[in-house]
C-alpha cells in the first residue's frame, strides 16, 4: 500500500508558468485524506520551496537541496541535514574560480536559508535572472534570502554550507561538471539538472551522503516505510535516485528523454497536462 508520495517541483508539480493546477492540488489533498504522506523532493533551496509548501500545507516535511535538508515548512523544524565540509567547499570554490564558474553557496540550514554569492559574470545571463527571480520571490526578505558578499572563500568558514551550485548555458556547464567530478571525486555528490530547450544547466554540489533518493529513504525510514510504500514522480536527472528507490516510479511526459528508456518507470502526462494528478489517481486513489 502506498503511504508516501514524493513530488519533484520544477517540471513536475509546477507547470511551465511555475504554477500548480487546481487538479494537482485536489489530487494531493485526496491522497492526504487517504492517509498518504505527501512531500516535495526538490533541488530548490528550502526558502525557495517554502511558498509552494505553504500553499499546499503539506502533511510531511520538505525534502530540499536535492535531499541534503529535510525540514518542516510550517515550524521550520529541521528533521535531518547534511553539511558540506569546509575543506570541500574551498576546493569547490577553487575549481569554480579556475574554470570561470560563478558559485552560489547555500547556508543557514536551521533557519529559512540564505544564498551567498560574490560575483556574477556579465555573460552569465541565466544566473543573473535567477538572482533577480530569488529577490522577487522573497519580497521584503530579499536581502536576507539572497546576500552579496565580498569574498565567498573568506566567509565559507563562518557558515554551515548545505550545498554549492553553478549555473549557466549548457556547453560550459557540461565542461565544468566533468572537471568538478574529476577534482572532487568521492568528497561530494555532483548532480546536474539540464534544460536543453532553455540552454540552461544547473550543477549542484552536495554532501557526499545527499541525494533525493537518500532524502526520500530517510523520510520513509522515519515513518517505518519501505520502498514498496513509496511513489516518486520526477522529470530530470536529479530525480533519478529517488525514482530508482521508489517502489512506484513515474516520469513526466516532458521528462528528459533518457528517463523514458527505463522500462521500470511509468510515464504520465506532462506538467502542463496535470500529469501529477493523473499519476495520483492511478497509483494511489484508484489502488
């Protein structure tokens, strides 16, 4: 019997306008009424996931930072967190400096979270847009949420780092990803989210023991559940581990093509066609 539903956000629960359809909200509410725990499992930072979590009033903590942080949206209670060691953070920043990457450091795991940066290259339009989006999203808390510092290396020893990220157009990010994997080896987990149609790639560098799969497993174990009790729905490469963990794995109709090659994964409609609601109806409400 399904007892836990883990939903990716961007490209899955959210449509192409960044909104949640009424049908998806209704399906989630019905799943909760049936006794299912519903969580968001997202690469977003906790603060960036908060507006959606608060809108849905979820009955389970949010799995964010690609599984590095599990935290309740309403009380801000931290259930579990993994931290990137300071030595590893410095190595990540060094590689970024050498190869032209603009780093974002996510800190403050026991609060709402703060995003730190010290530079944005003039040609890095995707990152400029992301910073502006973050500031708009958080309104009066913008400065607290997205904070410019003079030098990330100087401040990284003063904060607890949940994850470091780089973003930009696909070609240079693909090269940076390979370099990071080679340089960091097993000291960190490097995950990518690729949107070819937008020419945009996000590289997340997490603690070595963090991924969406591990985050979903932690939440399942806390609630004495096994993979057969779990449904996971996603659309991109950073969802792969949680899809592999779940007893029922569903990929969106708009998912990365490589995910469709996995015969054990079910496929639903796209994020603009209420694909989440359809999957909930099939695997939870009608089961």
